């Protein structure tokens, strides 16, 4: 039987840090988690010293306490509720990881069957939503469609927007996990001008998604089990990642009491950025721009040139200063998919492998600890599976929805939760009087 995930099986020991400013000395509590850096609790700093801390980009700031995902960037470790990502990706399926992220423990067989059934029964969207797509141009970026359609979910599912009701919170969570693949597949079908394909309850999460994307009414479509397994693994690798930009966006939006559908739409918007989830699309476009192995040195030089805004997309990470553990599994999946599809020599893969080899031996990348991240190989795999580059970040959003909603749920259920409202270092004008236009 799964044990209660609320028992803290580690002692939270506290220490203190002395802080003095302008002749005033205060004592700040230092808190240790179960693993990872300790934190200095600065909640009373402003009240006691009149000063704020300053950390744009939050490079040294813990925004919350969480028990969902742990990353050790120096060691290249990623744990979901304590389980290593490579074990989950190799042995689990995506809905099992969803259960783990939401409830804190791996499900028993009965719990898994019940969870799968609950998600499966929510995969269809309100039929009226199909009209939503017709308002977009066919060539609209699918991420723009996702922002619009997911934000509109709260207009269709009023009965699960009361965030104070645990029952409604869970129904909204299940609906979002279940409907994201359907909404994403509909965005793809609309983009390519093909009719929408309804979900099929007998298919598992990834197979259902591939069927909704690639089946057509004129003939039966059989999902390749190897490709479906690869898709499941890709979803697992993207499921959650601690307090990244889009998760922090969802938490901040949720801290105001906004409904979960609106919060997830905010997360999708943030994920779209090329520095974040948009990097998989940008990385594949970059590999295409490089085009051949002999042009790699030119782009490496550009990436190192301070005056050139070009960066190697799919390289570097705020937290990982070692190889992103997901990138290793992604690379293996890339070879599996290309092998299954009989793609012998993919020029983009040749460029990617050579680019990685050169970058990992280059002084600049070694000194700045820049390694391939999850977005470096995912694009090659997704392209081989048949997706256009504009759909890559959409797939990231489909997978990350469970991470966003698990983090949102943890925040809402935290009794100390309050609205997030950062302050600033003001360097603008001090007060001055209005000058009539005649005198300007
Ligand atoms: C994701 O946070 C998460 O967990 C995100 C994510 C998740 O699962 O949610 O893991 C998903 O977003 C992965 C990252 C995808 N983005 C990219 O691949 C875009 C390319 N990478 C860079 O933009 C950058 O590495 C970031 C945005 C990922 C990280 O930015 P940081 O931590 O703010 O790093 P930085 O910009 O401070 O860079 C440190 C130094 C800088 O040089 P200096 O100013 O110190 O001289 O390294 C350089 C940067 O110029 N640098 C790069 C580089 N990334 C950083 N130089 C060339 N190419 C790069 N890719």
C-alpha cells in the first residue's frame, strides 16, 4: 500500500544567520530541506531593516517550499517525489508519473486503473470548443491557439473553478491533464487543414495523442507501439522541473486565486519563450540554419561572441551545470525513433552530434558549464515523429501541464499561501511637479 505522503521522513533542523545593515543587526532563521541548499528566511527583513533583497532572475532565491521535484544541477540529478527521472522514463508510463506528481506516491495497481479511467473519461472537449479554432488563421502559430483555447476552458467548465473546493480542484486537474492532448491535436489538425479526430478510450495517453494527430477519416491508423512508447517517454521527461519560469508563472497567477485554467494558460504563454520551452523549436531551426558539420565552427564562434546575441539553442541551463539527465535519455530516444523509422543518416542529427562533441571540448562552454539540455535533441525526435517545428513547444506544454497543476495544487493547499507580490529597487525620478505643455 502507498504510505502517506504527508509524513515528513526527515528532520527539518533550523539554524540562524546574523545580518547587519546600517548599524542594525538581526537574526534570520536558516532552514534545511531534506536535501539541497538550505535557505535563509528573509520574510522579516524589510520589517526589521527597511531594506529589500535584490535578485532579478531569482538566481539565489527560493520562492516556495515544495515536495514535488528536486534538481541537483551540479550532479545532474532530477527526482520526482524522490524517484530518479531515468527510472521513471524507462519503467513508468506518463499517467503513472502524473499520479505520482499529484498524489506524492506511485499508485497501486487499483489506484492506477482508477486514475487512468478518470483521465480517459475527460479526454473529449465540449463540442462548442471546436468553433473556437475557426476564429484563428490556419497559419497561426499553434502556441497562440493553445494560449487562447486553454484560457477559454474556464468559460466551459464553471463547475470546476472554485479553488476552495478540493473536489473541484481535482476535477479541474484531471480535466486539464486529459484535455491538453486533445486541444493540442486539434490545434495541429486545424493548422494542417485536416478534420479533427476524436480521442479513442482504448488507447493509452501517448498512443491516443498520436492517433488524434495523425489519423485521417479515410483509412484506419495503427499507432506504432515503439513510437508511442517514445512519445510516452518524451512526455515523462517534460512533466515537471521544480520552479522554472513557466511553473513560477502558474504559481504567481494562482496566488491571486485565479482559476486553474487561466493559470495554465499563463504557463503556456511563458513556456513559449525561446529561452524556455520555445528552445526546442529554436534548436531545430538552429540546426537547420547551421546545415552542415563544416559550418559548426562559425556558429560556435558566434555563440562565444559577446557582441552577437546568438546563443546555441538547446545548450545551457539556469540550474544544470552538468549534463541535463533528461538530455541523455532524450538522445537515446532519438536514436530509437530514427532506427524504428529507418532514418539512417539524418543530417540534423549529424550536425547535433558533432556540435555537442565540439562544444563539450571547447574552453568557453567548459568554463561556463554549458551542456546540452532537454531541448537539444527533442526537436530531432519530434520532427522524425512527423510534427512540424511549430508544434514542438505545444508538446512540451501538453507534458508540463501535470507539473504546473501539481505545483499549483501544492501552493493552494499550503496553509501559509498568500498572494505573490515582489517589490523593486526604484531608480526612477523622485517627486517633481507637473509642467503645463506650454512650458515644456
Ligand atoms: C528549459 O528552468 C528550467 O528548468 C527550464 C527547463 C524546464 O524543464 O522547465 O529545463 C526547460 O527552458 C531549458 C533551457 C532551454 N533554453 C535554451 O536552450 C536557450 C539557450 N540557453 C540560454 O538562453 C541559457 O543557457 C538559459 C536561458 C537556458 C539559462 O540562462 P541563465 O542561467 O540566465 O544563463 P546566463 O544567461 O546567465 O548564461 C551564463 C553565461 C552567460 O555568459 P556571461 O554573461 O557569464 O559571460 O553563459 C552564456 C551567457 O552568455 N550562455 C551561453 C548559452 N547559455 C548561456 N552562451 C552561448 N550559448 C548558450 N546557449
